[in-house]
C-alpha cells in the first residue's frame, strides 16, 4: 500500500515563513562545523594546529566550529 503526500514539504513551510534561505545557510554551517570537528578528531589536530593549516587564526577556527556564531 503506497502513502500519498498529505501536506506540503518543510521547504514549502520555510519558504512561506520567509526563512528558507536562512535555514539552509544554518544547516550548511552546522554540517561544515561537524565535518571539520570530526576531521580534527580523527587526525588528532588541535585548534592551534588547524589554524595555520587553514591559513587563519585560532579564533576563526573557533567560529567555524560554532555554527551558531
């Protein structure tokens, strides 16, 4: 037995609320932060060591790892 879509998608809801782009941007930030944190953990790289690899400062690495900023 197949199920029908009974409503609009979450994208439609966010678009109606005018926050679709903001929600997508936040989701991307969270994924990038998670991937970076996992890569650092796997390779046992500290924030201090990661900063020069990214050619940036430690405070910028902190911002990357905190998607709410």
